[in-house]
């Protein structure tokens, strides 16, 4: 939740640069709406209940628990460029300061594309 809050706090700085923020998880859409309201998020939380996006982005890891297997999402961040291509990936996110780190990378990407 801390990560959601950090992106909430940084949201205006993202919006000023024309950047779009969205979160995605495997919760039901109704649950995501409740969390977005509770945390006063100015960006959407998207549902990947069928795990299609998580599978395509390879952020799901299967953990064996006795005779069962549990699919867990790795906390990851993807920076998508103006052409819709993945420009940067954070696969091992350290939550504190992460929103600011992503913003710096987005600004560097913007500067690079302006050349």
C-alpha cells in the first residue's frame, strides 16, 4: 500500500509531464474500486483476475506449498514509452522512494526522445 500512496503523492508531477499512472493486480474490479476510494488514488487500479497480463509480462511466480501451488505477483513497475514499448522495468521494487525513481527515469526518457 505504501507504493500506491507514494504514486498518489507524486501523481501531480506525473500528470504535469503528461504521464499516466495505473496499478494492476489480480484482485476483482470491485475490490480495486474500494481500495482506490479508500486510499484516495487519482489513478486507476486495474484487475488482472485471469492473470493474462501478469503471465504476458512474466511477473507471476509459482510457489509450491506442500502439494499445492500458489501464483504470486512479483512487485514490478513498467515504464512505457510514447510508442507503447516497454522502456524500463523494475523487477525488484524497493517501495520507499520508488515513485520518485520512476519519475526520474521517465524524465530522462522524455529528454532522450526530444533530441
